[in-house]
C-alpha cells in the first residue's frame, strides 16, 4: 500500500518490525519473522506503526507473540524517468 508523502521530503522512514511466535508447532518452539512498513514522511509515523504492531500482539495473541521494532532512515534522491 502506498503512502502519501510531502513532495520535497529529503528523507523517508520505515518501520522494521520483528515478530516472535512461540509454540510447539514451530521448529525449536520459536518462529521469527521480520516485516517492513512504510515509507513514511516522518519518524513519528514509523514509530506509530511499531506501537500499533506491539499493541495488536498484546491484544490478540495474549502472550504467545512478542513484537519488537526500530526505525530506519533513508535519504531520497529524485531523478526523472522517461
């Protein structure tokens, strides 16, 4: 899903979210998965995506899933494509 960003934003941010599930059905009892959300125009929006994932894990998975995350920044350089 694309996000609307300011046209002149010099940097973009994304949320790196790592999900860890525990259960007997997984090899060694643990399954980890990393996903990326974004790009976002502000660091606050990327942090909000991490917070939302953490809250959802607590609300819906009740202790079998933990979520951690951090924000990455990338400079943007726009070029015309013909």
